[in-house]
């Protein structure tokens, strides 16, 4: 039987980092973990280090009602505009002011992949 010690939000780059630690510890990953690793290798657009930096910068804004799960979802999606950011946040019962959306987007611009 597995005991859940803690539940917390993780963005895709941090899931990738956690899976690598598990693989190093156990020698190999089980079937589900391998499938998850395949997915995160495709979906991760930031390194774990960059993701942690971005999360810290958004947390440092101290925006009201913005919880870790919201921040991690923003890091996963990396919206390119305020409109896209608004769509990401619509999935939650959360209202972020236009001014705060602009603050988030200003930080995100530094981390968006160049196209």
C-alpha cells in the first residue's frame, strides 16, 4: 500500500526533474513513470532551473489569490499574450486584474522561447 505524504502542484519541468531523481534512486522507472517521462520530455519547454526562477519571480509579485497551482499552470502553458493568460486562468475561480496580468506577462516575456 502506498501512503501519500504530500500533495503539491508541480509544473512539467519540475515533474521531469522529480522523475530523473526517482530513476537515479531506483535504477529504473515503472511503466507509468516511463510514460510520464515520455510526455514531459515532449511537453517541457523550460529547464527545471529556468522554471524555478520563473516561479520564484511570479511568487515575488505577491499577487492576491494567486496560488501555487495557478503559477505552475502558467509556467506549463507559457502564454504569449494577456489574452492567452486570461484563458489559462479562466479554468479557475480566480480573477486577476489587468494590471497584475501585465506584471505576469512582463516576467513571462523573458522566458518565452524565441520563434
